[in-house]
């Protein structure tokens, strides 16, 4: 997680910082409504287009500084934090559609973790650099960790849960319970070494539960090689989970 960020040129950094820290005369929500105190959200019934962008468009500097992408951050977000998130999105070729439904990104600690420091842990003892709130649809990541790997992993949580939400939330995926899928992941894990996982762009955390596998599968889809994606597909096929449906 947080394994590197896209280096953008000085002009890009200046533009992002200037527009986000000071705003511009053309700042606005472009038809996107948020919640008080936050940016983000989408007007219901807006269809597959977002401002002048369509769902398949890649997130770029213009989208982040002049389009609806500028509404994906809190009003008091620091320019360097926004730059870290934006650079990660551009490196991973995140699309406008991938971000649809996200309320906002923040480098603040999630509720309940404010006093945990930079290396807080989840309920299973895993150290966390980021977190996705599926209820509030908020992506959290520590400032220093808002790099490509962490950011794309958390976006993966959002995309998978958004597209499979009605299935996952009723605790069924492809006719299997989440408990059964978690167990199947652990079974598959026994056939792999740490080196095998790394070759697939995965890690032990990927096999901790189905949600983490789906988030890492999305990360491999965006950042991995064809060989890595094929190995991830083999795991998904074993689980009878349709990655195309999850990440469409």
C-alpha cells in the first residue's frame, strides 16, 4: 500500500494547488449536489454523464481542477493531499465512472480512529493506511499513504460494492454466502506461497476476506500486468465471482 505516486510536472502541481487552495471564479458544483460541510455527491437522474465528461473518460487534470472532480474533496483539503489522490487516479487510469457515487476523499482519520496515530489497526489486527466507508461512501487515506496503491485499493472497494452491492449486502455473491467466500479464499490461499501471491499482484491481506480480495483485484486490473490479471481471474473463477460484472 502506498507504493509510489505518479510524478506530475511543476505546472500541474501549481495548477492543482492554486485551484484547490484558493478556488477560482468558475468554481461550482457542475450540477453535483453535496452534503453540508463536504464536497461530492451527484444529482439524482443525471444519467451516465458527469458535467462534460462521460463515465468512460479517464480522470485527468482538467477533470480534477475544473470539472466535477474538484467536488470530490472537503473544502479544507490541502493542495498536496489532493495532488496525491489525483496523481494516483491519473497513474491508474481511473475513469469518471469508477468515481461515480463516491462522496469525497479525505486524509483525515476515520471516525473512531482519530487517536490511533498513523498506524491504526482494524478489528483483525491488520495495520491500515486507508479505509473505505461503504455507508458514507468516503475514501480515507493517511497523508503520506495517499499514494497509488492505497488510493486505488480503496476506490476498488467502492466500485465492487457499488456494482455488486445488492448482492453483497444480502450476503450473497454468485449464490454463495460471504462466509463461504471468505472460507474459500482461505482454502485457495493454502495452495499459494507469498511469492505466488506477489507474482499475481496480491498479498496475504488479499485473502483475509472477499471484500479485500475484490479491492486488490481492482487494483491489479488498473495497475497490474496481463499475467497478473490472469492469475487474479483464476482466483475469481475458483470463487465463481464475475470480475467483469464487479468492475463494469
